[in-house]
C-alpha cells in the first residue's frame, strides 16, 4: 500500500486526478469506476478536460437491485449525469439491477470483466470498511454477486432517497476477487466518518471483517486520504 495523506479533500482529489490523467496518457484501456459522494469532484475534473477517451472502456463496481437504469437514484443514472454524457468512452458498463434474473446478470457482468481486464480501479469505502457493496464478512474469493446491504450501509445511503424505505436492500456488486484483479487500485477516503475504517484497513491485520483491508495484499494499491480520514492512523499520532 502506498498511503498518501493530504490536508483537504480538494488536495487529495487533485492528486487522484493527476494519477488518472497520467494513466490515460500512457495507455490505460479499461478503468473501473465507483459511485457515491467521494469521487464526485474527481469526475467533475475529468469531464472538464478535453481528453480523448475513445480507446477507454469503463466498468462500474455495482448497482442497486430493483432500480431501472433511468431511475435518478440508480448508479447508471449517476454515472451518465456525472461523467458518461461528457466523455467519449469506447464503452461503459454498469450492472443492470432491473433484470428479472439478477443472478444471471451477475454471471453476465463477470464475463464482461473477464473480457475487459481493469487497468485502474477507482474505489471508495464505506464507514464499515466495505468496498463496492462487499459488506464485512464477504469472502475474499467472491466474484460478482448479489449483496444484502447492512443496516449501516442503508443508513449511510438514505440521504440520497426521499424516504428511508425507498433505499434498496440488495445490490449487484463486483466481488472482492473481481476488484483485486485490477492491475492498479486507487482508493479515496475522506472525512472523519471514514477514520476508523481507514485505521482498520491500514493498521490492523487483513480480515474479512474489514473488506478494504484486503488491499494490503494488492501489489499496486494507492490510498489517498485527507487528514480527517487519516486521523486515527498510527503514523498520524
């Protein structure tokens, strides 16, 4: 793990943007993308460039089960509004959470990942250490699957919905093994609410209790933090 700590989310995002741009300029072909609030500024920076990405395919980490791709709360909609409609990617893939057979969609998506090996995977993390929607206890050997969302994850995501009962209970997500197959991982974590998970990820042993800790085993993982997210690390004391 290469851990980089910055004063603010803006400075941290700028560092992440510089890494992404360097990879785009040196032959990146497939980029894995995340959703949520953490990468928003990164996507804003990307869409405001005139970078030609016609050779780049994107694959997203996850999608809620039960939401149509056109639903404003779906991750397909999020990606289109924040990035896809501004840039000329060769192809963009997001799991379809509205299919009749989500299990079959997991198999289809895993095949897409095999045909498009990820060069650079953008990751965020949940306050409980989840990556994608791989909640604590998920096997490190998991591939794309249907995840039951924990109460804490649904609580963290309810701000995006009008009513708490509208928050989906399941999602299709790349598995931890799927995520680890990326040649390079770029993890972003900002804010005090992530500090305990960041400490577990970096300072504690690798355990399925903190899915993000598996990045200790990745050969090329860059962790970009602001000082609040890094506040509980041994190195910051």
